[in-house]
């Protein structure tokens, strides 16, 4: 496999440009998309998701030990100088600071932290951007969760959400049709009655490591005990991810990466980290 020098420098760029929201990094949010995003984070109001990430930018924050929360991207936002405005997808109120949960459609990273962490990426509320959750320095299953495919170009017409002449999201069948069957409620609220539909199957086919309907638990929730989590938008599940922990740069080894290739990453990242005064631990 050829070494992608451009991908390497992009990876280092998003690390070096990290916006520190607090000391002691636990979560790193990275924007690999070609557009600006406005992350939403609930609960506990980590800046209320009240910040933007331009392409290649990252942000870091520490969550409490037993945090149960969600991270997603708002897109197509327009805020005035007072922080008031709206977003095309994932809006959480009428201001830069989130005042409520994200409004569908949105791809959502969900976490339940404890002695053993549970995490998943949910498309139950629809899809607006590819998002991947990758643990770093963990024990257990610790596989990557998420959806690295872009569902928007091939979204079924009845689920398509358009704005400014383009498809900005792929809505869930529940949001569009609002029936008990598609929303897994009423007579369809139990795992036995709530079964995948043709719509949720299309999501699952494109994104097998994401949560596609309300009772998709067995194949979509991952358990791990990790020191850090990287939530990246518009990246690949097989992409090497790096994060800061205890003032050190820590990277995981991507699936399919040879030992020689990973050593090359280690050498280059260590050299660049030293150049900017950041210790590297890979």
C-alpha cells in the first residue's frame, strides 16, 4: 500500500490546529469535511457546542467519568455577531450555544461512559455527515463505530432533504412518515415487533457499523475501556487517528496498515511533534 503523504500532513495539521476547550484531553473532535461544521455536544454544556470547526480543525474536551452524551455536527449554519441563527441540519436551538438536543436529521455519536464504555453511531434520526468513533489506548472490543459512507448522493427521493439546491441530508423514515412501524412505538415498541424496514436496511447496507433503527443494538453498540475517543467527521473507519493524552500525542494503528507503514507514521509524527514541542506516544 503506497504511503499517502498528503493524508499524513492532513492528520498532523488537524492535531496541531486543535482548539483546546479544557485540559486533560479525553475527546477529540476532528473535521475532515470540505465544509465548516458546528459541533453539538450534550449534556453538560461543553461550550454548548458553541464553536465552529473549519476543514482540518479539531477541538478537545474532557468528559466526566460517567458521562452519557451525544456528539453530532450541525451544517449549513448562519449565525450573526450575537450568536443567533439557524442551521440546515442538526440545529439545537436558535443560537450558537446549543439550547436543546439536535434536530433531525443528524448522524449522532452516542456514549455511555463507566468502568466499561458503550458507544455507537446512530442514524436513527437520519444522516447528515459521515462520522466515525475511534477509541485510542483502550482495552476490550474497542473497534471503530460509525458511518464513513456519504448517504446523501444516493438518498431515496422520499427521504431527501434539500437546501440551496442540493441534498444536505437523508432523513429517517420515522421523521418523514411518522408511523408507529417506522418509529418503533406503540404496538411496534418491543424488540420483537420493531424490525428493520427497507429504509433502515438501506442505511445498514451503506453503514454496517452504525445504528440503523431503534433495536439495532446487537450489531451496533461497542464496548471498550479507553483513555481517549476520537470523533471524526468525513473520515474513514480505517484511518489512523491521533489524540492528545497526558500532554502526549497518541495514535492508533489503522486496520490494514502494515507494521512498516505504521513505523513510518511513528517516525514522521514523532519528528513533527518534537518540532512543535509535543511529545509523541504511538
